[in-house]
């Protein structure tokens, strides 16, 4: 998904990138940990912020 964001050659806002990353992270965490795990939301928020930062940094270099 991150490659798709960069390959589209569009510029996304930080909030948009963070939301996309959070959805992706939640989906993967739920698959690994199960839907009922209460830590999924907190972990997804933290990881999505890190992923969004990486994507935005990469967009500036493209």
C-alpha cells in the first residue's frame, strides 16, 4: 500500500496518509491478534503515525 501511495505521484496530506496507514495496520493486527484484542487500536495509532511519517518523508524526496 505504501508503494501505491508513492507510485500514484499524488501528494497526500499527513492526515490522509496516517488514516490509510492506520487502516492497513489495523487490518494486519486484527489478522494476527484477533478482532477482540483491545490493544489493536492503540498499537495501530502508534504504528500509523510512524508509517505516515515515513511515507511523507519519502514523498518529499520523490
